[in-house]
C-alpha cells in the first residue's frame, strides 16, 4: 500500500466485515517526540487467541473471497521499516485495537495520504457504521463524529451527496488548520 490512509481503509473495512458498528480512528503527530501514531479501535466480534496469533500471517485470512490477508502484516512491516512498533489487541465479542507508531522523520515512513477521501469512502459505503475520527498535531486537535452528524441531519441520510460534500470540506479544512498550527 502506497500510503497510511490506504492501511486505515483496509483495517476499517476489516472491522466492518467483523460486524463493527463503531470505529474510532486516531492519528497523532508529536513533533517533540518525532512520532506519528495511528490507532483503529472497533467494537466488532474480535478475535480469540488462536486467530490473533495468525493475524499477522499474510497467508491467513477469514475472507472467503481470497486466500491471503496482507493488510495487518503490511502495516506491521511499514511501522517496522520506519523504526516504529505495531500492536494488535483483540478479545472475542469485545472488538479489536490496532496501533502502529512510526519515527516521523524516518526516510522510509509512508506518507499519510488522503485521509478525507478515506473517511468519505467509508461513510459513503457504510452509512450504518459510526466513525469517530480524531487527529492531533502536537497540542492542536480536530475531530469528526458521524454519530453527532447523524443526530443533526433530522432523517437525511449521511451519505447523500450534499452531506458528503460538507463532511469532506470540513475534514479538509480541519486537517489543514492542524497543519497551519504546527
């Protein structure tokens, strides 16, 4: 995968396949610590110990449409290549937490990519899933919560073109403001 936003999309899609109805996506950029961290937490069906041990094996997947599952192993390798760490914690019926950290100035760190487009893709494709996105750059933070947005829509679907345009513009502006405050 070319950038971290594609990893986020892949893992969130895995969460949805595991029956998650709530997904939390956190990005934290800490200039002082030279650290970029990415965390995805879901309330899906989770994994037992045996499945968790196999989760990083690229030739293990629970999907019936293919015989391999590169997503988690590729993210783990991306973190390792940028002198970071990767952890996965999961419990049956409790969900899964995936966390990857990266040395922010490492030559091999993948770019963050198009986070607004990744989130919009998830919202359009899975309007029934609630996504809480937070992005922190040093001491500044931006967040977007689809549950809050849905509450304000008074029955209008979150994945209508007008709402999606507003969400995408809000995401772009919020992330751009974080960059300016760096």
